[in-house]
C-alpha cells in the first residue's frame, strides 16, 4: 500500500482514482496469463518483461496467444448457444482491421471463426495464412476494381456493398467474368452510438452505407437502401445474401444494438414482402467495448449474445418471419485486451499547472504534473491523438513502495499531442531505464502505426505456454531506407 494513496491530484480527471496499490494489475484491462513475479516485475505466462526487452527490444507489442484464442472461442460459443434455437448459431467474423497478420488469421480459422477484411492487402494476408475464401468477407466504402476482382478470384463468401454505385460495379465485374458475386448491403439505420464521433458509423451524416431514410435517390419515394435491394434483385451477377449494419466502436450500452437489429429486421421483412425475395442473412456488426481504464466496464460475450438473441427472437416473432442467419464482427473485443505495449522510460520532467481553488474562494493553486517520456508514442499508438482515447500504464520492470504521482506518459515525436497516456498515477521513483506497460493496445495500435519522424514500427511478440515468438518483425533502419529511391545504388 502507498502512504499517499488517498491524495488525489486536483489536475486528475474526475474518473481517475488513486490506486490503493500501484503495483497491482487492475482488471479487466489485462490478458489472462499476465501477472507479477516476486520482484514485482510484470510477466506473461511466466516470461518477465525484462527478458522480452532483452530479446526483442522496445517498444514492443506483447500478445497472449492463449488469451486471444480464449476470447475468440468465448464469442463463438456464447453466440452459438444464444442463437441455437433461433437460427442454428452465429457466424462470427473477426474484424481484421483491428489487428491482422498471418498468425492471427490462422488462429481465427483454427478457433472456428471467419475473417472480415477491408482491403486487397488484408485479403493477401488471409490468402497467405490459408484461410478459405468462403470464410472471408470484404468491406470498404471505396473498393477498387482490382479488389473486387480479387474477391471473386478467391471466391469470397461475401462482399459487403456500401453504395449504389458500388453495387452496379460489382454486378458488372461479376457478369463480365460469367460469375455471381455474393453480396450483402450495408445499411445506415440512423442509430447514433454512444461513442466518439469518428467511430460512430450508423448515423446519416457519414461516408458508410446505404441510407434507410427518406427520399434521397433519383427514384422518388425509395430510400437508397430500398433502391439497392430492388437493383440487386435485377442483376444477373448478384446473389443478394442479406443486410449488414455497424453502428460504431467501443460501445458499452446495449440499446443501440437492439434498435439497429429491430430496424434491420423490419426492413428485411418489408423487402421480402414487397419484392418476394428471401434474404437469408443479417449481420449486426461489432463494436463491443473493452477496458482501457479501470472505470471501463465491458460486457461479457454471453451477456451481449443473450441480449441480442432476445431482440431477434422477439422481433422475428412479431413480424412473423423466419429468422435469418445472424453474423457479428467483433475485432477489438477479441484482440484489444490480449496485448500490452512495453516501453522504456527516458526523459522525465515535472511542470507546475494552475488549478482552480476551493469552494471558499481561494485563488488558483499550482500543482505538479510529471511528464514521463518513452521510446515510442503516436507512431505506435495514434488513438489518443485521433480520438482522445484514454489508456492506463503501470511500472512493469519492478515493484515500488513510492508514493503515487500524477503523470502523463508521452512519446518522443515532435508533436505536443504525442500523448500515450494522458493521466495516470505512477510511483514517484519512476526513472530512466524503467519499463512501462500500457494495456489494451491489441486493437488499432499496430494497425494504425506509422513511421513518423522515421521511427521504425515495433514488432509483435506472441507468448504461449512460456515461450515467446515474433509474429511481426520490428522494422529496422534498413527497412525504412529500402523504399527511398532518391539516390541510386547507395
């Protein structure tokens, strides 16, 4: 315990409490198998972070393979059980955009999940991993002709069409090849998820999907969604599998998913009645939240599954329709908490910051905030600068009995917004050479990584049964220079 553990800084956000024990790994931010040894050092399946640093360097993404597989199975098992009496189970597509490499693609297939891709590059990873095309989907609001042709070459199980223009292009390309493309239509049901504006994707004013609202197309009286259904039924090169929606990401409340499901089922029933077609599938997307900080409260897969099943069961009965085969697309909820990023501490400095005085009219008072610089930053985690995302951190290389000090973990880039963890209590004796671990970095960190300031992107290590192996090699300066064609033969 820390003697000063109850002394919160006035500079800290209201949600951030001083931990009772700065050495404790606070659930549920960490993967199973992450613990601490007798020296207070963070370990993964018994391997210490100092061993990982010595072998692989820092920054480093450290992933628990066992935890990934367990979370993947949990979604598949929970949704199959909840929907067994409705539609015989659920097709779970892992959202590869969150983090994808050939090892992860193979784990997904081995655990009985399918894989959702968003580009030709992601399709290439899936192909290299040996994932069968029938278990793949292709998303994207602006697919190229090359990507559509590749999807047909690989005999993809579904192409999720995002617009009327794209539907026409897919139909023409498939017909020119003498083939039929299996298509789902992505709709925007007008549900505004309780999340950051940039990751809410089912309201009208954004780039994704076919609107279910209003009179927005040339054919008066038809929504873009209905016009797409009518068009799809007329194209010889299209097999219309069903409907798709995705309301956003990092969502904890169930209400948005329920409203979206009800709207899409109602639309599906109306289209079946009007056009005498049966659309056998309905994809309700993903976006389930994870814990980035101690106050985040993610819902377990079984709870999510049961809540969604209750809505689908009730609505299908109300509409008197045969329930479609349901699919979902968790990405972050599977990979996010499997991984932490390991950094080495460099420069530290403390500044004085003004804060309002008390209720008694006291003038502003200055309080200390410590900046802890690490050897990575926005090049390996762009989410704080993109979405104001909050993270946590812990001193990983040793235990400490020092008092807590409000800290801001920052990167080494030439940007004042290069913040890894905006507010966290760390021991006052954190020093250069210590290792920090930031949990919850499995999703959208490596995937969004860059070479800003010509930093090499970190490697990704998978740990399982006491052994660690690289699944993505970290870049070298030679990698950075190999694409620079400015001087020949240097």
